[in-house]
C-alpha cells in the first residue's frame, strides 16, 4: 500500500479515537483494519492467516482459499 494512503488511514483512525501503542501498530493498521472490517459482527466467519496458523498443517483438513495476495484463487 502506498505510504500516503497508509498515513491517511492512520490519521483517520486517530481522528476517530483509535490509539496506537507503537509505530508498528500504525505500520500494520491497514492490514488490521481490513481484517476487523471483514470479521465485524460475524460469529460464523472464521478468518485465519495461512502462514501463521498451525491448524492448517493438518493433512485431513479440508479448506478452500478464495482470495490470496490480491488475486482470486
């Protein structure tokens, strides 16, 4: 994401009362913002990071990737 766009999203979040604990939180805000928006108010939607969540290492697990790295899978 372009630096100006990311900075604008952080500024808007601050204006709306969000407090960032560190520069890293500001740096990763755009990713977290999308994640929170997708998950909001959904009890049934389960979002996982395929790189970080060990559960996806199970051979018997059936899963479908619908969107990856900016492209439909």
